[in-house]
C-alpha cells in the first residue's frame, strides 16, 4: 500500500503542501518518497529511498509551483531505491505519474513499449503508465490518460500531471482508494482523509472506474470505461484534526491503545444497526466471517461466541477464503467481512466474489466510505476514528465489541438466548470501558514487565475458546512491532508438540478468565512450569491484572494489557512501534 498526494491551486508553495500531506500518509508506506512540481514549464522531481522524516531536505524544495503530485511508497515491484521511488515519467519527462496498487500486466506492456523504443529507468510496474500516456498522446492529455488507463489490468489509484497541459491533474481509481479534497480556488488529491483534513473537510470519494479532471476551481468525475460524467456526493469529514495527531503521546500506537475504552463506547453507538442486521443474518443457513490479520482474530472470537450459543459459523482468512471457501458460497450464505481500512485486497476480493454468488454481505468497517462499505449489502461501522499506527489496537477493540453485540443479537433472533440475558450482557459491555480504564491505569506495571522480558527472543501465548484469538492477537502484536518470534496456541494443544520448545526461561503468556475451564488452564500452566518456562498470567490476580468481567467479554478486556506489553517491548528494543519494517497499514494488494 502507498500514499498518494496531489495539489493544484493558487498557492505557490506546492512542494511544502505536498510534503506535509505525505507526512499524514506515511502510515501507508515509508520505504521511499518523492515529489514532482511543475515550474517554468519543467517537471521538478525530487525523490529518494527512506522515510519521509529522513527525506525533508532531499525531497522538499522551495520551487515556485502551484501544481504537483507526491508519493510515499510500500514496495511491491522493485526494491526500495532512488530510481524505483515515485513519481515516474515518460522518456521526455512530459508526463509524470504516482500510483498505488499493482499493474498485473506491466510486463507485457513494458515489452510492447520497449519494442516501440521507450526507455525505462526503474524496475517498477508503475513506470509503464507515463510511457503509455506518452505513447497515446496526440495532443489531448485527457484522452491519452484515459486510453492508457484502459490498458491497465490490476489495481490502481493513480494521479498524473503533464507539461502538455499544465492546468490540470488527472486521477483514476480501480480497487485502491483515492479521494479529492475540495478547497476554495484549490483542490487536493490523496489516498486518505488525514492528508487533506488540514485544508478542507469536504471530499469526493472516487469509486472503481472513476477518473477525475481536477482544476483549481472545478472537479469533473467521469467513468473511464464509458466516458460518461458521474455525479458524486460531497462528503464532510466529521472527525477532529487532533484525532489524526499524537496529542502528546510518544506514538500513535500508544495513543490508540489509550483510546480503547472510547472504541468500545463508539462501537456501541451502532447497536441499532447491529440489531437490524442480526435479524437478517439469522435468516441464512450458513454464516461465514472473512478477514485478515488482526481483523481475522476479531472474527474468530465471534465464531467462538456464536458457538457458545449453539450457532455454527466459520471464520476464514481472506487469502484462504478466496481460493477455497468461496466454492461453498451460495445464496443461502451470509458473509461478514471484517476490515479496519475497508481496503484490504484479500478481504475485498472475497466480498466481491461472494456478492456475485448471491450471498448476503455485511461489512464491519472503520473507515467510512472505504471500498468494502460500497461492496457489501449492509455496514456496521465501528467509529473508532482514524487508526494511524500500522499495528491495529483500538480498531480490534471496536471490531470485537461490534461482533460480540452481533453474536448476542443473532442468538436472540434464533431463540438461543432470552431477552433478559441479552440485556444483561449489553449492560456488561457498557461496563467494559471503565474496567479497561483500570487496566490502563496499571500501565507502569506493564511497562516494568516489558523491561524484564524485552530481551527474550521467543514468546508463547495460550488461551482457550474465545481467548485463543486473544492469544493470536497478543502474539501478532509482539511479532509485528518488536520483531520477536511469538507462537499462539489453544492451551490444550501445547502437549501435542509445542511443549518440546519450552525450556528454562521461555515466557508463556496465559490468558485465564475465571470460567469453567480455569482448572484446565491451570493444568496447562503446570505443564509449562514443569519445564521451567516462566508463565505470565492475564487474570483477575495475575501478572497482568484485569478486573472481574463476564468471561464472554474477556476477548475485549484481556487484550489491552497485551497491546501495552508489545508496545513497551518494541520501545525497549529501540524500535518504532508506529512504523514496523516490511509492513503497511492496509495491504491493498493480493
Ligand atoms: C494488524 O496489526 C496488522 N496491521 C494487519 O494484520 C491488519 O490487521 C490486516 O492487514 C487487516 O487489515 P484491515 O483490518 O484493514 O483489513
């Protein structure tokens, strides 16, 4: 996933405007970056390998310009390097493009263009785009742009400028997000709203097959297949600018962990939507969840909760669902797609395929207006606000809150639980934010534990039933921001092999709610301690102390200390928890 930005207007410090826009898109990718501005009939390009914060002197210039484009990269084709950084141009540097996505037919296009004499400088898939525009150009930039876009296969959000027509920016979208910020005498193009909110709250969201002709004082959107004009709704960004800032926290991740109690409250605001959608879901013969990474763990927790009420369902990873589970989908199926960004390709493509097969689709999404929200039949928004850190924390809490509510309402619809139990459990969920606040108040204890264990090179996480996903999520967090190996297992599985890995000093995090399986968990802990492993308990009286809560809600409360634990271990290991290596906030490629 990459971050794209564009500016056209009356201000002549375009490079500075674009650089600041990129800083708000850095969570989308940060292995290289670049800016291109048109000035005195020249395209001035500055780009290099590295994070935005390291590139200010290299890519931000004082060139006088009122139109330009910019890009921060998460490499898919071609190593992170100066030459592979975007923007890319054609042979004569008359057309300049930035792109997010994958051009699946780039090799054949490159071969065709090289045979026509085009000279390439990078090993990226993107570079075929400016050369295609150049090849099609016969005096009309827009016509050449559309002809080039129609030759592309794969996913793209792309933005182009040209010396041939220096008063407009052209932008096109297919399966990668792109918005247009509407200013006064100026307009902005970006991958996501944090890049434009400092300039305008009014945005247009491009849909697949849309392209836009963006001038200083107008925006026209058309369909690049038909050429027809498309009427677009103007959306107003309703969250506060501060939400996209750190507000005094050292990292976005820490801020977002401390926003977890509010994430529960915000998700609860969708209760009416959840109730209505549950009544639809209850009418289907089979229920599937599809998601990736942390969102998948939230979906897995929902699977366990539904099973507690005697309702079978399946939670499947998007990349597996796409080529396996999809064969079982028909119109008697309900599919719940869970995604913070609403742009994850592995999840999105499953939703589209299930739609084609007649299934009923529900999305559980954080980013309003994201692609997934426009594919599914109904949406449950978690309203967690922008989640900037690559490692998902508050969004996970919002997803689990929504899914617990959904499971309860489905169970009530199916007469598996009564109204009284439902109301009692909803009241219990409302009590979770306060209990979570108590956990957060113990942050210093958790920081101390992280200090004691930050040198460990392997961790085990174990839990049972709805806390097996909690173990998975705890393990993923420490893997992705501390680069430490961590294994998560259903606690009962240790003795079937993994126990061989336990030896002196290996830390085992045991998730132990006070329920009917507590004794079983104690036996698993004893098995581990008999091999001199060090067991750290997440429990009402454990090393990670949590307040009393209904065990069904433990996937919510018991993960917060583990998010903090992973965060502080990352810090102690001298790493940047907000921007872990090799990763991006939303993986918009399959
Ligand atoms: C979570 O911390 C990771 N960043 C990653 O696993 C993420 O949850 C996954 O890519 C799914 O993203 P989504 O929720 O935006 O679909």
